[in-house]
């Protein structure tokens, strides 16, 4: 099961889903699902940290949050792919 906030940074269903860069299938692999949850939590923390330090308008913060999250997940071996 993929976390609902995987790439959108919110509580609604994201328009993207995580795919491993190395081609491993996440769904149905308990170890990879667990790692995805951990990586998602770490990246959400980075977004929250950056957002709390920003004085930019909400729209700009929203785009920055998406960029930060995508970059963080990419560093951990994930790509966002359309649903």
C-alpha cells in the first residue's frame, strides 16, 4: 500500500505514484513498501522544514514543496509517474 501523500504533499490521492528507478516493484513487496513509507516520511519532513522557514506566497511555497519532495524522493531512488 502506498502512502496517500506520496508525491502530492497533502492528504488527497496524488496524481503521481512512486516507481523505483532501479525497476523494482514496490507494491506487494513488504520490504520495499516499508522503505517507501520511511523515505516518504523523511521527505515530508524536509518539505515541512523548508515550508516553515519560507516567507514566500502560498502558491510559490506549494510549488517549492513539490520540487523539494520530488528531489528528495529521487535521491532515494524513486521517480514520480502519472497514475
